[in-house]
């Protein structure tokens, strides 16, 4: 009968697998060193700050610190949902996100398909450069350009409207124009840059498929429908899952720069509300509760959409 010490020893297969893993790591140690800064970034700036989430359930005061502040449970969550602004803020956030998803998500795909169908390399490079360039503009510069072009007095858009006998529009002061301006400017700025990943996916499609389609008499539109779009579909599904996972996370900088007292009814979103309550109003626990609610919704959406995609299309993040 084997002794207890012998039975607790790892099996030879396990030890050989571990030794192979160690040898692989030592043989490719340079690659693992390259991963260290990335891991350090996420640990320091994403996971370590999660310790502070507990202030959402406390009445945090700087003098007492996180551990010394009184525990209040769901008080701040109830305060937010019972407030007058809660429905408006959530509605505005969802409205901007859904409009951005409906318009902004398919545009890079269409642009990538059109660029892929262009035969002239010089024209193709010119289009790519022109569409990529706006991505590198800062939010401040972009909003400044929008204010200049849409100025009710000297803006070129209102000049054209007045030329045809129309009435000048105060774009930045009318709440109804906030969402279209935000979404369309975002599409213009990021459409070309977002198309890069789709162009890379198109480059991976086997050219023999197009040659076989031509032999079978397929036209350009038929090749796009039966070869190009199916080739882009896995990449598009993955990006759609990621976009839906950040549905409630509308960018702060651009919204804050476009925001004013006249369009506040449609421009106040969760990120600007958290900024005003947390940093300007020093309501740290309340703003942390609102931010935590936002993150939980995004997390649930990501899990749900990924599971649904895995079940329906066999394509998922994990």
C-alpha cells in the first residue's frame, strides 16, 4: 500500500507539463517582459482604484477616510433614483448612445467596403488619409470648429441657410439639435479611424473566393453581399459586443464642451452629472454611487450581449 506522502506527490504528467511551461516562459522571456507595463497599467489604474468603490455605500468624509466613514448602505442609490433628474439623465445617456450606435457603427463598415472596392491606389490612399485625419483632433478643437461653422451670425451653415431664404438656426442653444450634432460630428471624426480594423479583416479574405465568384458570373454587388459582408461579420459582431458593453459610457469632454444652460435638457448625461456632483459639489459618495450604477449596467449588458451572440452566431469575446 502506498504511503500518504507518495499519494500526495504530483503525477509525472503534471510535473512534465509544468516544466514545459516554465521552459517556454524562459525561452520567450522578452515577450513576457513586454506584457509587464500593460499589466501594471491595468492593475494600478483600473483594478487598484476599485478599492474606493465602497464609498458609494458610505457617507465619505476626507477627514475620516474610507474605512472611518459611516456605512449607509443603498442610501445614495435611492437618493439618485428618487431625484428629479434621474430619469432625464438616464434617458439622455441612452438616447445619445443608441443614436451613436445606430449611425456610427455601420458607417466604418460602409467606408471600408467602399475603399476596398476602389481600384486606384493613389485615390484610395488619399481617401484613407482624409478620413483618418479628423481622429487626431482634440475635443476642444472639434467643438471650436463646430461653433465656428454653426455660428448663427457668421457660420457657413447658417450663411447657406439664409442664402436660400431660410431662418438662421441657433444650433447650440436648441436642445433638439444637441444629439444630432454630437453623433454626426463623432461619425465624421472617428469613421475613418474605425474603418482600419475592417480593412484589415477584408485583407484576410481569400482572393480566390472573388475569382471563383467572377467565374460564376457574379457582379460587384453580389460579391459584396456573398463574400465581403460575411468576411466582415465576425469582426463586426465582436466590435458590436464591445460597443454595447459601453452603451452607458458617453464621453465626458465633448459633451461638457457642447453643454450650456439652454441645451441642458438634452445634454446632461451621467458623466457630466457625476463630475458636477462629485468634483464641483464635493458629494463624493453620491457621485460614486451614480458611477457604480453606470458601470454595473455596462457590465451586465456586456455579459448578456456576449452570451446572446455566442448562442446565435457562435462568435463571442469568450
